[in-house]
């Protein structure tokens, strides 16, 4: 059997979720926007160091172009926003902020030499157990030592507080038995680089911990659910009879028969999605940020044919856009001016 740090963490968090994913091989109904953002950020960091290996030197402009392409995947309609007060744009900009900070704070002065990127590995723990993982980056530092780095967009602890990086070190020590190794969490949210030396004498202890964790999973016959508000972020809560009652608060819990017909962006043809703004709900193009089309979505302002009122909404704050006169003619400006200074040309319909 093959196990990974993600599988072990999934079991410890919720055995029922582990059963769905790793034993029954059920595909999750959706991916949370937080996970999607993390995936995109990881792809860009991997791209940047790969470009440097090719003797290139990525800049902020190139980075943003690749990030936007990575963000707008065809499967974006399967990505769900759980926090209703946040919009797709909020998460897009949050990921971009992580990248901008890293490209200013770390990347320009990083003189280490990349040895591995997104490296898949597998190590045997017992005759019938293999442990596998994916290491974000392994690099030789200027002092000659080797650093194992994992990029984090969420909460971060000390690299020695869990088994993730120490388990990766088991593999790296096998490849470089006489090297000095250090573990690193690159905390993108707090803008910190957390580094700690790793002692090769701990290898047996870590291997034993992994074997113990895996053996407890193998001996498990029943996989109970661990319901909490975190169920909202689980792609299996629609088929889990023990899911936390808070999932009823989520707007996308309706069955397909209960959902309103999809509406499409008149500018690019993408699906319009309901979003939350500072002043209420509105429809925004799912192809954001490449397309910034918006429509009002207030039930009291529907036209007789059932379609949303054609008044346009500011994609920055959710206020209504008003027609204004300027030096170069008419344009649409945010009614929340001067707090919001968004403007747009008037479309010819």
C-alpha cells in the first residue's frame, strides 16, 4: 500500500473523508477556492525557479501573465467560494499579493542552486508499505548545505512540529547521505522564511512515527466522520450523512433542479456567477480577471422576463455604476466614489 503525508493528515482530520478519497476513490464534487489559489501560487513559484534554471530571470510582469493563465482553468466552475463575504477577485488578488511579496522579498536575492522542483519520490518503509510525496523545492545553499522547502499559503508552524518536511528529509538523506540538511517553510501569508537544521540522527524516529501512523490506518475497520464547520470545505459533504449542519448555510447546496438557470456573459460567453459585494449580491463573469462584466442581482429589481436588471455593478466593491461626463466624453463610474475610483467605458449594446 502507498501512503503520503496528505493521506495521513486526511485520516487524522476526518477518517470518513479519508475513506471517500483514498479507499473508495470518490472524486470530490468541488475544490475550495483556497486550495485553487494555493495550487496556482505553487505553479508560479515552480515556473519561476524552472525559468531560472534555463538561465532566464522572471520579472513581475511575466509572473502575473503566467498566474492569470493558471488561474483561469476550464474547470474553474468546479471551484467553490465558501466564505460568502469574499469574491473570486478577492482570492485572485490575495494570491497575486503572495507572489508579488515573494518576488520582491526572496526571489531576487536567492542565490541557491535548484536541485529538484515538484519532485515526486517514494521510499519503502516495510516490505508491503511505501511512503511517497512531492517536494516543492530542494536547493543547494551558498554554504554548501541542502535546503528542503515547502511553500505555504495557509497557516504555518515550525518545520519540526509535524512529519511533512522530516519525512521528505528521509528521502533526501538517502540521496545525499553525507550532506547537511535544513528544513524550510516559506510562509507566504506572513511573509516569513522559517528555517531549521535537521539532524540525521532523527531519521529512525521519523521512520518509526510514519510506520506507526500508517499501521493505525491499516488496522482501522470503521471510518467515522468528524463533523465540524470545516465540513464546508470538504468536497464530500454532499454524500456524507454526518456532515456538519453548517453546510446548509452554503448557497451551492441546492440540487440542480433547484438551481436557477445559468446565465452567460454577453462579452465572452462564460458563465455568470453570483458574488457578494460591499452593497449586496451581483453577477460577475467567471472569466475574471480577463473579463470584468457584471450585472445587478437584486431580486426586487428583476425585469418582467425574469432576467436581472441590466444596471452594471462595480467589480471592485459591488456598488452600482453611474454614467458620468468627463473630459473625453461619457463613462461609467462607481457610485461609491471617492472611496472607490473604479471606472469603465460605456459599452455599445
